[in-house]
C-alpha cells in the first residue's frame, strides 16, 4: 500500500469572493437575544420575582419577543440557568429567561 500525497488547493487573491457555499458569509445584523437594562432595573425585577415566588399568587408576565403574556404562578427561580419556572392554569411549566421578562403584574 502506497501513500499518495494530495496537493494543496491554490491560494486565492485578496479581494476576490469565493463561490464556495461552505465558507461563512457575514449575515445581516440580528436583533439582540436579550434587552440591555441597567443594574437598578434588574435588581427591582429580582425583588418582584422573589416576592412572586413567596406569595404563590397568579401573576402576568410580559415576555420579550413573546406573542402573548404568560399568566401563572412562579414555582422556581434557578440561579444557575437564570430561568424562571412559571406554572400556568393548565399545569404547564413555562421556563422563561430572567432577562426576557419585561413586566410583572399581579392578577387582582
């Protein structure tokens, strides 16, 4: 068995575009994954979420890039993944990222 070396492909000149689809082409600017908020707003939101977990009352959460608000009870605040577990009326657990919560309001 003999080994036959494979020649390297020729280098392309600067300023020319490659027609290879496998090469990464810079895409258009994507919207941010989470909103940028200051530290005061985040501390205020954390206090509201802690209160919501202790009260076990139904709350409505407005979610960033969510079609409709989520209504339910906060059951768990996960500090490792920064996920808030919200159980709705149908006993479905909605896991929402802490930074995606825009507004929390109580159902009264």
